[in-house]
């Protein structure tokens, strides 16, 4: 993957291969740094995507048989763990996903139209700890308060490990014009930027596909991070879901 050169030697997305069955998935999303443990059960739609090598990406249950994530996480198949805030939970529900539907305009090795649907081999069983979340009916404005959650490493050092529990960080949507100052060569209108108000806690490289929840509405999934993962944090790029509602609904309807 070609890494764009940004001002002041800022690098957008260091990527590495997560090969599986002849395909590659790039671990190029976010991990929560300086976050807090999410209130138990507050994100019942968030799922963890595993392959034979372990945890790969996060996703969101938008239908009993459909998971929304990002296209750069694509693998041949997944085991989807759901219904638990714990990254490893033997009591969690697990269902195989063997069909993936990548946006037709996605460009491999980039974050343009970075969105994908996974179809579960059987419907998930909803419960007090597992539920779906609706696709957004409208786009939220800059300044809206949001929460991003994930299971990625919680420190930026080389010895960092994944947390056992789902972590959260508070961020605000920032304007396209403001975010463009950081990501001049890569930002597009179908992307959404958010940053922590104090610039002290945010996501970083690693946990792609995690949800951005703004005033109860699913507005984005983690697409691209900002390096280095140390405060003060710069904006993080999300796939702007309000612009993909038609494609998402049509894809699920045509393949159900």
C-alpha cells in the first residue's frame, strides 16, 4: 500500500498484512488510547471478527444476519463473536460469516469507499446483551458529541496488548474543512472526521470497523488513523455511513 506523505511527516495509516486463505486484510483502523472501560452492555451491537489467527477487526450488527465493517478488513471468512463486552468470552455467541459484500467503488489498498457487509451463515439470536442498531437516517453536524469504542491496545508502546474489556473514548465530529487541514490529499466527502475535545484520549492504529455513535445514532465505522499514537491526538477518519444508506439497504435486500 502506498502511504501518502502528509505535512510535518505525519503518516496516514501504517498497514500490515493479516494474510488468510490467500487474501489480505490490513489492520489500519484504530485502537483506543487513554480511554475508559465502556459501561457494561452499552454497545450490544458491537461484534468482534476473528479468523484462525485471532482477533482481526470490529464490526456492527445492523440486522440479525448482517454485520457492517470496513472493506480493508476483508478476509475469506470470519467467526463473528457477539453479545459480550469481553474480547475473549467462551459464553459469547459465535456465528460464521462466509459471504462479504464490498462497496463496488472501493479501491484495494486505500480507504476510499471503505465499507463492507458480512452475511452471517445463520441469524443471530438477540438477547439483553445482543441487539442490532439502525442505519442512520441523517448526517450529524460538526460539533456533535460521539463515542468510539474498541478492543485495540490501550498504550502506544511495542509491548502493548489488547484489553480484555471494550474501551470507549469521547470525541466530537469536526468539520470537513478543519479535517482537510490534516488530511489534505486523502479526505473525501464520504468520509467523516472526529477528534477528542481535549486531544488526550482517542483511537489509533489497529482496530478497524469499530462504531462511532453520535447522540444514539450510528454515524461511522473506523477507517483510518493518525500516527504517532501519542497526545495531542489529531482527527481520525471514519466511513460516513449516512451517505451509504441506500447501498447498504439494497445490498441486504438483494442478498437476503
